[in-house]
C-alpha cells in the first residue's frame, strides 16, 4: 500500500547472554535513556537556585497584604489579606 523508503535487515534483539540471563538491545537502550535523563535532570537542577516560597504579611497604607517574594518566580504577587483569609 505504501512504498518502502528503506528496509532494515534482520534485527538481532538479543545483545548477549550470561548463562540463563538474556540481555536485550531494547533493555540496554531503555536503561541508557533513563540514566541520561536522570543525569540531565541533575545538571539542570544544580544550575537553578532553589527558592522557598514563603509569603510574608506586610503592612501597607491600604492595610495588611500577603506578598510572595519576587525571586520566587511568580512576578509581583500582592493580595489584600482580607481576600486571602476571608476576613472583612
């Protein structure tokens, strides 16, 4: 139905055997991909600063507000405490 663009020869799915244990190509590639992804995640995590998001209650001329620090990555977040806690 569809034209063949290329054809692979017979695939050997068994990489090697150690006695009764057979190691398959797919398993080795899957383990390599997992380890590579884990290493990449660790490198990227070390490159970023860990910021604890700890809201602070501060007094302003408009009243008490709940503010999230700018370095937390959420932008300038300032909410009146009455909207957050339900107090009037």
